[in-house]
């Protein structure tokens, strides 16, 4: 999973064609740690392209995602992107391999 540390990197990732995941992760939150495990497991099994933004370390990137997508910031939070648009998103305990599988299949 690629770590995005700049707004430019984030914009380039979002604009990629096809489906990919963008995960906002807090390195200090146990809920986020569990969500991270689920996302990594899903990415490893599915091979889908994914990127991570560390919300504390890279706050400007995290804030810009909320602004650009028009979706209130939460952490952890994941977005399914397709051709530059958010197709699905969820947060906290709802970030599971099963939920990701359903979202990607839809």
C-alpha cells in the first residue's frame, strides 16, 4: 500500500483509472489499527490498488481529502474510488474485509 504524503500525490492517486482504495489511518487509534489489518488483508488477497494517508503525520493531505470529496473527516476511514470519483466510503468498525469485498464487487 502506497503512503501518500503530499496533496499532489493524493490527487494523482485519486485520478487513476479503475477502482482503488484510499485509507485514512490514525497511528494512535486502536480502532484504526484493527481497520488497517482488515484493509491490508483485503489488499493482499484481492490485489486491488490502495494507498494510505496517516491522518496525524500528514494532516494537510487528510484535510484536503475531506474538502475535495465533500465527506466529513473520520478516522479510520476508507474510500472506494473509481475513475476519480468516490463510489463508496465507510469508517471505524465498518471497515472489514467482507465490507470491502462487497463494495468492490458492486
